[in-house]
C-alpha cells in the first residue's frame, strides 16, 4: 500500500510536472539503486507497489529515464506558463 503523500506527489508530478523529492525522482528516472538508498523504511517496503503505480497509473512518457523526467517537467512548466499568460 502506497502512502497517500507518495501517491499525491506522483499525481502532482504527472498532472502538473511538479518536481518530487529525491526518492521519487530516482524512482521516476528508473534509478532503483538511488531510490533504495533514499527510501525510508516504509517506502523501501512498498517500492514494488510504487513502481507498479507508475507503470499502471501515470503516463509512460513521464518516467523511465532522467531525460524523460526532465522533458516532462519542462513540458508541464511550459503548459503552466502558457495557461497563466492566457488568463486575462
């Protein structure tokens, strides 16, 4: 079972491109050695569930490598900026 704060951070990242903390960034970048090193006891225990959540519930374009994560954050930042500029 994934902690609600972890799920919320993944959803905010997927929806808005908000940079998560070091542990989740490592997970999203597919750097599992880094993720394990940064995980607290609970997240270490639920790491497989967190990875399954990424695989099944967030867009594949936003995770899997450092380049994908960087591109996703930049894309979502640009979308937010464009939306803010369009609001009168």
